[in-house]
C-alpha cells in the first residue's frame, strides 16, 4: 500500500498490546487528554498550509485513541505532556514510507467476552459527521477523493461485477480490514461494543471516526454521500457478502439497531373477588353481660360509608360474638368496583390500609376514645377467614373473576357507551335545536299564512262587492241603452205613422173630384189626371216600401253583426280572464301543489 500519510509504527503496535484489555472509550479521541496525531499536507497551488486539526486525512487511526495517549504517557514516564508524543509520532509517520498492515482491531476493542446483551444502548462514537469533514477539507479533498475512486477502478482490469468476492477483498483499500476481520471469531465479529474505522475513509475525512459494531459502519458506508461514494458502495457490498457467508445477521437500512423496551411482560391478568368487596376491620365494640362481643350494625356501617354507595354490609360472628370483621359488598359492575377501589385508596392515603393493619404498630383507638377503622380490598383469603365460623347459606357468596373481563373490558365498554351516549346527546340536542327552530319557523309561517288568508278573504270580498257594483253599473248602462233604443224605435214608429198618414191624406186630396162637373171633358180630364197621380203615387209608395225593406234588412244585418261581434269579444274577454286567473293561481299556489301538478 502506498503511503499517503504516516502510520503508527509496528513497534508502537506491539507496545499497545498490553493495554488492549483496559477500558477504553472511543469518545475520548476528542477529549481533553487525547492526542491526535497530525500532519500537514501541502496542496498544489495553495499559498498557505492548512491548520493542524483532528480532520487531517493523513493519519492512521486504526488503533484506539486512548492507546495513543497511554503510549505517550509510558514513553514520557507518566507525564501529562503530549507534545513530545505528537512530535515522535509525526516523525515516525514521515519516516515510515512503506505500506504497513493495519493494526488488529483487537487492540482497540474492549473485552470480547463481555455479554452483548448487557450493552444495548452504546451509541456510535464519531468525532464529527462526514458532512462536516467534507465541508472543512474543501476542493483539495475533492480532487483527492476523485483520485481515490479512480484508483479503485484501476485495481482491476474488468468490471467489478465480473470479479470474484475474494479478488475484490484484496483491493488495497480493503485488504487490511478483511484480513483483520478474518482473524476474528463469530462472537467477536458480532460484538456490538467493538470499535471500527471505515477503510474507505482512510487518508481522508472521517478516517479517525469510530463506529461501535459493524452495523453502524455498514450504515455509514451505505449512506455516505459526496465523497468517495463509489468506494463506500463497493465496501458495503463486500461487507454484506462477507457477513452473509459467515452467517452473521445483516440488518437492512432503516431498521432500528436496538429495540425499545416497554412494560414488563409478566404483568398478566389476575383474579379478583366478585362482586367487589372491601374488608372493614376493628368494628368490634364491647362485651355484653354474657361475655359476647357486640359491634357495629349494618345500618351504622352503611351510614359511615354512604358516600361510596355500598350495596350491602355484612359482619362476621364467631363463638364469642362479633369478631370485629365486616365487609362492604358493592354493586356487581365496573362502577361498583371503582367505588370499592376509591374507598380502598382512601384508606391507603390516610394510612389505615392492609399494611397498617397487619403491621405490629396498628392503632385501635384514636384521640377521644373512638375506634380507628381499617379497610382494604378483599381477596379470597380474607373471605375465607371471614366465613371461618359461617356455614351453609350464611357464607358470603362470591366468585373469582378475571380483572380484565369484569373491570377493564366493562370500563372500555362503558367508555364506548359514554362516547356513543355523548354522540347521541349531541345529536339529540342538535335535533332539538333544529326542531325548535323549525317550530318557530312553522309558527311564523302559519301566522303569515293566516294573515295572508285573511287579507285574501278581504280582497276577495272587496272584489265580489266591486264585481256586483260593476254588474249593477253594466245592468244600468244596458237598461239605459235599451231605453234609448226603445225611445228611438218609438220615435221612428211615430214618424212612420205620420208619414203614412200624410200619404193617406195626399191620396184623399187626389181623390177629391167634383161630382157635378160643369163640363164632361173637364171631368174626364180631371179623372185621368187623378188616375195618373194615383198611379204615380202608387209607384212611389211601391219604391218607398221596397227601399224601406232593404234598409230594414241592412239594419238587421248590422245589428246581428254587432251582436255577434259583441258576443265574440265577450267570449274572448272571458277566456283571457280565465287564463290570467290560472296564471295567478299558479303563481301563488303552495309548493307541494305545484310539484304534484
């Protein structure tokens, strides 16, 4: 391997071996006591050298950082000065121009026999991210990384897909890494605490970064961008194939390296007393004259805990009377269990629970001489002790039921029911609001409708009265015109009569002939003259009658045409009136009637 930078000498590696078993933290590589070996690099065309920092790519950082510090301390007799060590390592790096094998990662690892499962939260220790390293190195690193990718393609004559796996492993970039990997056992390869360097980052940015385990190293190589991308992808393929051949697990990208741990799995369902019961202790009061103990009664016990809604109280009796043990039986439901548990918590909060009762420091009497009651949730042993002197039907009836089934599931169902109830309540409230709004609208519309109907009735009544008035007026006008026509006819008849009378008188005048004429010739002449006048008058009257008949016929035709035109116009007016009324009814008709129509 060509030396692009100085390596730590093999002699130094041999001195590091005694320190391999010591506890080393890769994160100390950037700590206060850590010494980073630096070497300047001159870039062609650059007028000023780069400052010495932890990102110098010309370093061999395969050994653990603490080993370098301890080596410096050994060589300096335990002194804290690191400058001599730095100068010595830089000088060794510049003198060592031949390719050296990479140090065995065993030197930097912790005890390989440690339990892998005991360390599941060890984070990947990296001095700085690859992106920060890439940004700090600038264009000089870009040119070097491009050369590195070209060197990778120059290592083989053919395409990498046509090479064998073993041949690709012998690339100058990966050879030392895979030789070190081949020397490790299966357990050592899978050790998550073992630190690794990326061989594709050597002599470049990120060369001194540590990766705890192979999986973080593989993730780094798979997701590396901008710098030496081709080299890192080649290394990823080789490492995946190598792990497959070894039978080691290969976790795909994006899968978590560790699993979150939640609640303990041993928290399983348990049995509870059903119906829920709370044991009340120290309910015995005193002895009677027969030496029998008496204690708290049922109603008294119920009154003491009435706020918790107990269903039924019970007391335990023995040969000596009241045993001082009572129980409160609650409703057989999730609500009853909640009340029983609430009472139990109240006893716990005030320090009068099971633990206080079963301890040797329980206090039976409090200040004022009152007895101190103790209480706790009942279990099967409590009820067996309670029924110690009970037989047959006098025993407390109970069952042991699943906590999940009787309480948790019921609470879930109650929650769902409450959600549905809330939904239905909201829906009912909305419907009620809508109903009220609709009712108000209906009342308003009904009022308006009644008002409109009344107005229509008034308008209709007014129209009827107006129609009757118009009819009376028309009848009056009709009668007036009929009277006028009748007067005209009477005047005409009178004039006709006068005309006929004049005609008769004229005829009588013509017929007056002297019956004693003096002269017969004159008489004949007079008779002829009268006959001619009578004939002429007859002809005139005949023409008059004919002309009169014609005039009457014309008048009758005119009257008939006028009446026909009148009735036609009347019928047209009635039809137009009907059409307008129909249109008006359609305009003001209800919507349902329009839809049905």
